[in-house]
């Protein structure tokens, strides 16, 4: 997360940003509100689903990696990936965004 922001506050802010942009977003599972890992599932309908996981860049700036791989997957595959991550990292939480035109912008670079 961004230095100084806990996970719960960051997730709440992202849901609010989506709400203001008329992008449906929900928190599906709550993890540790102070230092939990965030899994972000973007459903772009016909274009497929991508699950992003938190990462860090070399200069400790926010970054994301494609947990489900370089190409979008089916929703079932994305849900299975999230379930595996939550089972191995119990502090994980996940949020979901459904966006038709790729409108949601990640707050860090994708590595």
C-alpha cells in the first residue's frame, strides 16, 4: 500500500473512486485491515478477468502483478486463483470491479 495508508483505508478509497466514476466495485472478502494483502479482480466481461496482486517496485512504490498470468482468464479460473491465495495467506482480502471499457486505473505500475 501507499506509505502511510493502511489496507482498509486504501480499499475504502478505491471503492469510493470507482463509485464516483460509476464503476461497480465491491469488497468480497475482508482480510487484515491494517496490513492485509489486496487481491484485485477486474472483470472486463467479454475481454476476460484478471486478478492483480500487490507487489513493490524497486523504489518501494506501489505496483501490481498479474496473478492470473499475462492474459485474461475466465471468471471461474480467477475465483479459483483467489481461493488458493486466501487459503495460503489468511490476511488476504479481495475486491472486485466490473468495468466494460477498462475504465479502472491501477494506482501503481503493472510489473
